[in-house]
């Protein structure tokens, strides 16, 4: 099985913020209330949950929940606040899910906030395989009727839908170009990052029997300023957005 390339702790440090909690909790709570059948207790799983501010805010907003956060970076996992309703696990999600799927514990809502594009291998094909494995792994620990929530940045190409994502993967995974891509602002320079267009993600979800039952647009990329505009042209980007897709297993809801 291909190995996920792990970002250095120094690079992961830049993800220590609460913007996912600020932007996503309200629409996510609304979607969960509308989609997941009302139950006494709901179990949440936050994959690559970082410093935990998203999960903490979810637990505050929904008193009938408890949550598990899986985080590969030890430094990030340690930033999490503790609570009786929260379990923190420092592990690679793929390894953890393989073990967990053998037991009986299942989750009602599984979050992938800005994390699927970090399932990166040596080549783009390998990265897509790892992302596919992550979706399969999520299905294997999802409760019947449960919800998978994917919050991603979508780069939609001008000449070809996936061209920006292919360019970003190639540029960010090159060690030779790393000083330049770092200078251009890529936190993943030398490690790689695997974004996709929105239609590519929807196709991948469908391939794994996951139906989009709802979606919520957080923000459209504006490319204001010279540097973002250069990025847009060089990377052949037509549009970019921050969007949440809500998924359920086909035929089970
Ligand atoms: C961009 S940050 C997003 C953090 C948080 N979800 C948010 O929305 O702010 C991605 C996080 O996922 C973690 N991560 C990446 N791959 C992972 C994996 N395979 N298993 C567990 N955590 C992973 C990284 O260490 C990092 O903290």
C-alpha cells in the first residue's frame, strides 16, 4: 500500500487557526439536522482535525454528540483541548480506520475538512489512490444512514477541468522547484498537494457509491491582487471555490 507523505511539523503549524470552525459549523449543523435522522446521541469523527477548534465548536453546538479526532501530526494533536465528550487519536487515518473497521464502533458523521488534498503519494496517480482509500476507509467506519462531509478547495480549469490540479501537484511535489514554489506561497512545496476540480471530486464520490445529498458554497475565489492573478493565469484556473459536499452511501439512506 502507498504511504501518505507527511508534512513536516513546521509546515503543519500554519494550519493552527480556527477558520473552519468560523465558516463551516453553522451550515454543517443545519445540514446534519436536516439529513441525519434525529437520535439521542450522534458520534462525530473529524479526520485530520488539526487543533480541534472545528470539532470543539461542533460539540458545543450539538449537545447530543460526542467526537473523535484523528490527527497525524503530534504537535497538532497536542494543541487540542480535552473534554469528556472528545477522544483525540494521533495516527494516520488509513491505519486507524483499518483497525477500527474490524471492531463494532461506527460514526454517524465523518468530516474531511481540508484534508483529502493532503492524502498525497509520490505521483498523482498514487495520491488519487490514497484519496480513494480514505473515502473507502470512511465508508468502512460509517454508521448506517450516516453522513460524510467533505470540505475542499476546488480548482476548475479553463482549457481542461483538471489542468490546474495537475499543475499544482507537479509543481508542489518537485524538490527542484521547492524554493520557487515556497516563495510563491505554497506551504506544501517539496511535499505535494492533490487538489481537484469540483466535477472530478463529484465523479470520485460517485465511483465509491457516495451520493451528494447536499452542498454548501462557503466562498468563491476572487483572485484580487497581482500575485493571485498571476497564479490564476499560470495555473490555468477558470474558477476556484471553497465548498462543502454532504455525502451518503447510495441506496442506504
Ligand atoms: C490543512 S489541515 C486542516 C485541519 C483542520 N481539518 C481544519 O479544517 O482546519 C490538514 C490536517 O490534516 C492532517 N492530516 C493529513 N493527512 C492525514 C492523515 N492521513 N491522517 C490524519 N491526519 C492527517 C494534517 O496533519 C493537518 O493537521
